[in-house]
């Protein structure tokens, strides 16, 4: 899969929580649901890998997956809203 296709897929996911310091994206969590599992499968993760890497959020009472575990294979930047192929200052 080409990087731009992978980034477009990643950007279809709703990130419910993330933390960044302006240079580093510490985490970007998406709910584990049918849509996110389908996207992660298309990006090459198996259901077993997703299950192994998911965590439980007490506040939301849902399982989540941290996209930082895979996203840097495709993107170089997260602008707080979406993943980008390059840092904005490199365009």
C-alpha cells in the first residue's frame, strides 16, 4: 500500500484522545471497533496483533489502540487533526 493511501485510511479514524508536545506525538488513541479494526487490518495488522496491543480505558469503558505503534511507517507528522506525509515546515 502506498503511503498516501495509508495516511488517507488513518485519517478516516476518529482519535478520541492524544497527547503531543509540539514535536512528539506521545499517543493517539482510537476506539477498537469494527471500522478501526478494518483499517488496521488493511494496514497489515492481524486481529491477534490488534488484540495484543489494545488497552482498556476506564473513563470511556472501551478498548483503544494507540496509533503511534504503526503510524510512523506512513506519516511524518500529526497536526492535531490529521496525519501528514511531511512536516508542514517541509512543504
